[in-house]
C-alpha cells in the first residue's frame, strides 16, 4: 500500500470522526439532522475500515 492509498484511507476515518463530533457539538442547531449526520459519520468509518481490510487482503 503506497502513501496515497494510506492518506485516502485515513481521510475516510477523519471525515467520519469529524461528522460524529460535529453532530454531538451542534445538536441544538442541527435538530433532527444531527442523527443523520452521526449515522453518515459511522457509515464513513465503516467504509474506511472495509477499504483498509480489502487492501490488506489483496
């Protein structure tokens, strides 16, 4: 795995964590959208994890 692929996989995790933190801190402003943003952050982390596992298997 080269450095570009590593940065790409780390980016999935960082954006997912950012979405989760954003949904927690801005829950009052976002209202019902906070749950959707938190869910999308979790999905992004799982996608990053899946891509990492597939890169290791390959």
